[in-house]
């Protein structure tokens, strides 16, 4: 198990315990979430080592690996995903200024987004650590995904876009990954990283039942300031932040189930709407945020 005595992002020792959170998906174990008072990262303590954590992903309901449509919430997820794939594609095109190019999708699950980019004319490489998800991508889309280790043997400065959709919070080697993303990116390319945002309104409502904590699979719980600090340490800068409007509803539906033992769709929709209303005036309060990132001028 990994016990941090300093912040995984900024290395500050000004860290304090903040919440005790259950693993509602697999183990029912309790994990402590701590906070860094310098950069405002939150992180899960006593996490399994990288070679031990796979058992915490072994659930038929873990949608990014199984592509399951079991249950109302997962059915809704699939319906929304068909829309968000095209939204993400347009964001990649707009932020890179390219209609076609070369893209690396890191942690691409069963490959739905990558397949959408390839169908739109992009050349794509997908990386996924889970063997079951890689096989599912082959079965569903004919994609030959590589394991995550492949990222560290790819050639320098070859990608116009690198995407990580709700992946960075799972990565043990946080700084190693960011260094490698920068190494692989063309000087004018963009990295798009989507992560949950614990400074959102829906987190304030659900606290330890907030589904986006998802311990111990989520090793880190980012705030906008923590993400800015992380990128700055690696010569990267956040160009813009984009809201992920649907996430507040999906997370609230799961959070209702965790808090009350059953789904309350009406309550979840109301809280999702309130969260999004607050984020309309301040993207930094959105339930999940897409950070569009480029190499800083001083680092080129």
C-alpha cells in the first residue's frame, strides 16, 4: 500500500485528512482522502500498488472496461456517450485547428471515442491497460489497442492531439505520464485531459458519497488550482477549461444510490441542474472539467 507523506503533485508536506470514503463499486473497503493545503489537490491514502490495484476494477458494472448496458444509469450513459463523442471530436478539431491529424487516446477503454476520430479521418493510436477492455474494443470496433506501457516507447513529437478522458486520476506514475505526454506532443499540439472536479456543487451536496471520488480507483481528486500547478511543473499551460455538463447528472445519480441505497432520479436531476447552473458562471465549479493544454512558450 502507498502512504503519502507529501502531496503527489507539489510535494508539500502541508497535507491533512479530509474524508473517509467507501469503495461502493467493488470491495466495500474504506479509504481516507487527504488534501494538500498548498495546491488543493485531494488524494486517496493507502492505495494499492500499481501491480495490485487490478482487483478493484473487477466489476461487471465498471462501464469503461465492460461497456455494460445493465441498469438504467448505464443505459443512460450509452445514450449520452453517442452525443459526447461528436462533441469531443469537434473540441479536438477546434483546439488543434485541424480536421485531420494524428491522435493518441490514453486509457481509451473499449475504444468508442477513438473509433469516432478514426471514422472522421484521423490517424489514431489507443492505449488501454485492461485486457478485457482491449478485447472488447477489438470485438466492437476492430481496434487493436496497445497496453499502456507502449506509451513510453512511442516516437518524440508525433501527435497533434493527446486525449485522456477521465484517466489521469487513475495513473500511479503521475509525473512520469505528464512528462511523456509532453515528449510525444508536437510543439503546436494540444493535450485534452478530463477529470472530476471536487470543488463542484454536487460534491458539496454528497461529500463522502460523491461518486466521482471512486476510491481506490481514483488516486487523485483534482481542483483547478491543483491541475494548474501540475501542468506548470512540467512546462505546460492550461489554455482553456471546458465544462462537461452531463457528468453532474451521471455522478449525482450514482451518488444518490450510494447515499440512500437506491436511485432517486428526480433528486439527482435537480442537483445536477443546480450544479450546472452554478458552473454556467464559473467553469471551475463544473462537476467535471476538460483542460485544454499546450506547451508553454518558455518550455518550447
